[in-house]
């Protein structure tokens, strides 16, 4: 799934404006010019649209974790990925919103998307694990839609 779509979905879900997004990026010491951030939240085809780079998405998701859960002094420095996959997006959102595998399955079921617990667990594994499974765009799309409904309702 495109990083821009994820950024827009999280922005909508949490009812954030661009200033909130900039503050989240500042938590991980990343600065993005406001006009550039505006181009990342535009839809493809809109004037001024720019694709959001993987590194910006990685910093944003890590900043979201810090904003939602706080900094743990015992933990090592946050990890930033140069290549962001759907699996990484799913993992980081799971951590940010303190979700368990059952919660992810329940969120997907609210969107009439059936998936087994072992399939979800396989998406959370390291890419070199023998039971690793790639997370598809459809899973992320339904997950973001279901998570937005859950967060905005409660």
C-alpha cells in the first residue's frame, strides 16, 4: 500500500492536522518542511502530490509509537527502516495502539475480512523465518479502515 494512503488514514483516524503530524515526526528528531508534508497527504493525481518516502513513513510510525505509548528508558534507540513494507506498517500500528493478534483479527472481521490467527502471526514474523507471510495491500486497507472505525468510535 502506498505510504501516502497510510499517512492519510492515520491522520483521519486520529483527527490530526498537519501540525500534529509534524509534532510526531519531531519526537524522532525528523524535520519535514510543512509544504512538503502537505504534498504527502494529498491524493494521487491532485496538484502538488508527492509520494511519501519510506524513510519518512518509518520515522512517522516510530514517532506515533512514542506519542501513543511514551519512551521506555530500558528500550534501545528506536529502529528506522529504509524500506517500509505492509508487514512493518502492520507491526508498528499494532505496537502503537497496543493491539494483540486477537484484536487485529477482530478489527478485520468488522470489515468482513476473514483471516486466521496463524496467518496474522505469520505476518508478524521476521522475513527470514520459515513461516513468514507477506501482508497484502488488501489486509492493510481493511485493517486501517477497521482501526479507524474503532478509534473514532471510542
